[in-house]
C-alpha cells in the first residue's frame, strides 16, 4: 500500500507500507478510534457508521 508522507500540508515522500494482517487490523482499529469523535462522511465504510443502541447512545 502506498503511504503518502507530508509535513505542514506539503508532500515529502511516498513509501511502501507493508503490514501483516494483524498489524493491518491494529491500524484499522486505531484509526477508527482516533476518528471516533469526528462525524463520518456519508460515503464512509460500514465500520465508521454509528451503531445505535437502545437508550439513545451511539458508538462508532
């Protein structure tokens, strides 16, 4: 997977990111957690859509 590296909004480099399935799963979970406070865009994947629980609380 290509990883685009930037600093201060300016492109710095592109590197190949190679992850094991376990590492990819950890990265996915960490990103979902980090983005949890941000409302997901309408075209977000299912994992970013809110889950509605009884009692009205939501969790991403």
